């Protein structure tokens, strides 16, 4: 395994502990909402969508605020903030004062904090890893995400069953505290942004301006936002189809999505090798197309073992292609964004992605109510087949990196 230095090691370890905490806490808010507050499906959907949408709105000014600040203190502060917010849920539960409004506020805070941390850590990563090692670093983060997705939810579900509904939320909170301690352990001095630069209200939109003015990032922006939004919008509808209409037991539904996550490890581990053989351009083009071809298969799910196999094979293919694409694209995006714009670009990207997922999830919920879940899933799959048209087509569109001359920015 290539060594990327002690600083990256601490950053990766901090990311890993919080990723596993998130995996353990996957779906915990929905469980608490149903089991503790006795809420219905509409309130569960509203909690998820509102948290993403309002959190994204609150995160709008964060990109310009972070761009001209040292990133490590921001990451530490955000982790501590997330710890406090999530820890308030089990505390309120044990005191008997937990409410839907409380969960909504915490979900909003968590969504905004995630956007802030993602932007700050991405910008910081670009300063501690050389350009040639970016793909290695992003592949390791992607691999960690998928391993946490494989291991976390089953363990979290077992913990909820054994200890209680807020157990995994408490674990998730502690993971952010450990993450903050890991980032604090980094001793390498961070190069501070130019103190002469000032923040203006016009900087709030700079991330979007930069993306839309960039010929390649602009096309990737619309492509990834639409692909992620359509994939995520169909997931709750698929749950309704499998659990309510086709009669799959809950353990089979969980198995259908847990096993294919192994594909995330496969794709992220292959990313560097495939990119070295084919080149970034071809990988992004080929796997950008392939990841859009799989979801339509979910519209053909049938009851029984055959249906279970269809879901597993479809999800496995999707996850392998998506994880390989994501690993290469994360490095490409950092490398092709000018120094001094990373935080704003990443914040704008995350905000748009979160808001589009929230909006499309609500829209597809209404669509499934009107037409049936299978029709809604099929429509999402058909629309996904058109998304490769948004990818950069001409080879010349993949212009050289503005940071190509810098081994470390």
C-alpha cells in the first residue's frame, strides 16, 4: 500500500471512524420516529427530505466563509458541533422529552454540517496530498465509505434490537468526537489562505459561477446531480414495492442492499489500476455511462428468489460502476479546480446535490402514489439512460488541470 504520509493517515482515520459511526446509525432517525414517536410514513419522508433541503439552504454561505480560513479548525469545530447535536437525541429520549421537532432540527444541523465538513476536508486533502497521489487518496476514502456501509447497518440494527432505538445515534455522536480528536492530532502546519483576501456577499455564489464557467466541470455537475438524485429518489419507492407490494420480509430487503455493497470495495480498489490503464478521460466516460444503465432493471423485480437476485445483481453492477467513477471523479474534480476555489466549489456541489435529492425524492413519492411504484421506478430508470448525454463528449473537453504544475498546492 502506497504511503501518503502521517497527515493523510490521521485524516483518513478520522474519516473512517465517522464513516463507521454513520453506518451504525443508518436509518436510526426513521426507527426512532416510528418506534418512539409513533409517526407515519409521511412524517418519516418529511423528516428525511426536510433535513436535506433546509440543511442545504443553511449551508449556502459556508463555502465562501471557509475558503479564506484554515480548514483543520473548521473540520474540528464541525465534528464537535455534530457530536453535540446528535448526543442531544439520546439525552432527550432518556429524559422523556424527545419530539419530532427536535429530530427535525438535528437532521437539519447534521445535513448542513455534512456539507461543511465535506467541503473543508476536500480542500484540505488537496493541500496534503500530491497531485499524483490524489486518486490513491480518493479511492481509499471511497473504499472506506463502502466498507462502513457493509458492516455498519447490520451491526446497528442488532444494537437497536438489543439495547434500544437511540443506541446507534449515541454511537454515531461519539464517532464524530473521535474524528475531531484525530484531526486535532495532526501536527503538520497548515498553510493559511491569503489574509489579504476578504469575503464579500458576492462570494456566496462563486462556487456555482466557477462550476458553470468551467466547460468540463459544468457538464459533470449537471450529470452527477441528476444521476444521484434519480437513483436516490427511486430507493424509497423500491422499498414500498418490495415490502408492501411484493411481500419481501424485512431481512431479505436488507440483504438485497447489503450484499451488493461489496461492489463498492471492488470498484474503489480497481479505480487506480483502471485509470492507469485507460486514462481518466476514458474511465469517466465509460463508467459514467455504465452506472446509468443498471437502475432500470429494478422495475422488473418479481416476488421470491428471482426478484431478490434481480435486485442484488442490479445493485452490484450499479455500485461497482458508481464507486469506480466516484473515485476517479473526486480526484479529477479536485485537480481541475483552481487553488482558492476548492471549498466554494465543493460546497456548491454538495448543496445542489442534497437539494436535488430532497426535491426528487418528494416528487417520486407523489409520482408513485399516482402511477404505482413500478412505473415510478421505470421512469427514473429511463431518465437515467439519458444522463450520459450530459457527460463531456469531445476528448478535448477534458482540458489540462490548472494545478498541473503544482505537485502540492
